[in-house]
């Protein structure tokens, strides 16, 4: 797959210089379209644009979160039977038909009714995906704050920790926060921040739209980093002439023999 030109969907330089506008991020997320589904890693297409993965236990509200962020009711399929979805679903993002990012919806884990063989297989698939997917830019871990980060969530954190330390973006979303009062929400945030080990943690509610615009802005920023590529320094004509003279005076270099 060829690398799409992401510049077509980036805001103008004047817009980028101003304060972030949530409407830009929300409008961008609304462009989400189903791209493909992959039951195994070998079926995933090679993609060169940033990819943002959504992970979490079954029934953590992952599909609802994606649908809320993209303002689409049925983009991510919310199965009535938790743990039923056993594929990685990809959704493309980008305005004017130019894909500049991809959302990856990974299967929920930890549901007791799923056969052990399927659980083990998907633990391997998810582990390999999170460790080896080249264009993975960020991971969003969804968690029910009434349960907190479980043992399986902590296993996932351990899997991605080396990549987080190398620059992978990481966010914990405490979903269904509308079910908590202010005291409970503050306590859940404090505990999750300790467990996340440096990752960002935010409250999220699809029902009350708490945190929706803020998370949308995170996704936009991750897919459109402000850092510009480092350009090669310009060489003055005098320096070029000196370099040519030195090259002519130097003996030709031959590759070393093995």
C-alpha cells in the first residue's frame, strides 16, 4: 500500500498556530469508514499512516466509545454477547478521501464464556500486534472505573511498556463515568493514575459526553504530530566547492572484504 499524502487533510499553517479547535478533531473523526477486518495478523494490510488501537476488557464500552467519538451509531459493532468479536477491525480516517490515520478496534478480552483455546489464541495475537505493528502510534485502554484496572489490564500494560518508553502514546479511559459521583470519580482517577505508571488517564462517558472532545483532540494530535521532519542543513556554495576539492584529492574507497 502506498503512503497517502497526509498533508491534504491537515489544517492550514495559520489554523495550526492557533489554539486547538475541538470542532476540527470531531469533524475529522466523523470521516471514519470501515476499512477491513482481520482474524489474524497476517491478514492486516501494511499501512504507513499512524494507527491508534482501542483495547480493553469485554463490556468495557469500547465499541460505544468509538461510535461516540466518530458520531456514528453502527461503525464499531457492539455485540450483545461480550467476547463474541474475534477480529481486529480497522477504520480509516481522513478528509477529501485521503486517509491520514487508522483506528484499530481490538477484540475485548477476559470474558469467562469464551473457550480457553480462543482466549489463548487472542492473547498471542494481541500481544504480537501491540509489540510488532510498525505504524502503531498510540494505544487507548478502556476500563470500567467500578472495576479498576484488572490483572489482565496490567498484563497488557506490561506488554506495551517497552514501546511506551520508546515513545508510543498511551491513554487510559475510565468509561461509564456517569455512574460515579464526584468523590468516586476522583478516587478512580487517582488509583488508575498510579496503576497506569505514567500513562494519561481521563474520565469518559458516552451518555453525558464527558471527555469526548478532549479525547478527540488527543487522537487528532497523535495522528498529526506538530514536529516537522528535520531537514538537511543547507550547504553554502563555498562549502560545496571545498567538499568537491577534498573528494577529488581523496583516494577512492573500496568496500571491506568479508
